[in-house]
C-alpha cells in the first residue's frame, strides 16, 4: 500500500515553465491525506516559495526543499543540512567572473542574491516569486547556506554544465535543475535523504513510497523507492533511474485514490531505457 508520495516541481508538476500548480492538486492533496497518504513536494526551490505555491493545502502535506537539505512539516524542521562556507565563496567568485551567470545562496527563509541585471532580480522576485535579500558582497552572508545554485540566462548547454562540473565536481555534485539552472549539492545531500527523513518520522517503508521526477537532481530519489516515475520528457539518464513513466502525475494520483492506495491494481507504463 502507498503511504507517501513525493514529487518534483519544475518540469514535473510545473510544466513548460509554469509558475502555478494545476488546480487539480488542491483537490488531490487533501484527498490523499484523508486516505492516509502523505504528499510531499520535493524541489530545489526554497521553503518560502514552495509554501506560497501550495498555500491552500500546506497543512495537508510536507516539503522537501533545497534538493533535500531542508525537510519541513507543519512549519517544523525535520531535517537540515548546510553547505560548506568556503565552497560557497568559491562558487560565488566563479559566478562573478563568468559573464551572464548569476547565483542564489539559499537559507531557510530567503535567498541571498547579488544581481548583475534587473532581469535576474525580476525573475526571482516577480516571476518565480522567491523571498530574496540583495547583497553587495559575500561578506554580507551571515546565515548558514543550505544550497548554491547558478542561473544561466541563455540556458544550460552541454558546454555550460561541463564548465561548472570541471570547476566544482570534485567538491560537490553539480547537476541540472530545469533548463536554466545548475545546482551545487553537498555529496551527502539529495532528495532521497529528505525523503528518508519523512520515512523515519512516519514509519514508512521504501516499498510504500511513490516518487515523480524529471531531472538529474531527482535520480537518487527515483532510485530510493519501489515505485518511481520519470516524466515522459525526461532525459534518458533520468528515465534509466526510474521504474515507470508518466505523461502527467494527476491521473496516476487519481488512480491511487481510486484503488485505495493499492498500486498493484493499477496498470503502469515501464520507463523507456
């Protein structure tokens, strides 16, 4: 029986750059809770932003934020990991040296940002709707960093990801997160770790979990449970880490409710390898 469902946001629940959730989710999440199934949003996004996205149903769900560095339920921190401060400073220096690149440094409640352009500030504040604190230099970062991310306005090309991996992959994981973002994640941090924190608190086994994702920062989470779904548009390396494939999540979640959590009664599409 399924007791915990976790889903990535950008490229999974939020398709084609959308910044608002499908209306169906505000009906499905309370119904899942009523059926004894905990829903968790699992994203590289900040907690404040995720709370805003799910505002009508925040009390019915959990949040795996910052690629697993922060796990929150009922506004209580269940797990938190921090980013190495020296590595943070080196990434910021590299961003400042690279034309066009921008960064965000995550804390529990907001991003530190040092925008090079008004476009980047507008993207985070008014499009993605993140809580941000604008700074002039790294010396103004006084709170623990949970995650570093780099924004590439022209999009993340193979050349771009190779550039950042060559700079930092010996010190942390460097993974794509959407079409224009690259996340820098401590080796010991991933969405599966965040998922495990929820499993431990609620006594849920891996074979009682279902997860959805579409990017390389979802791979550990996809590999950590019995019922993992890669979105149909996922890259081959992501699909290879999942057991099943889905065009959209909502029909699968509806089917879970119809079957009262018994996934064995649902026809599933195996992931393409």
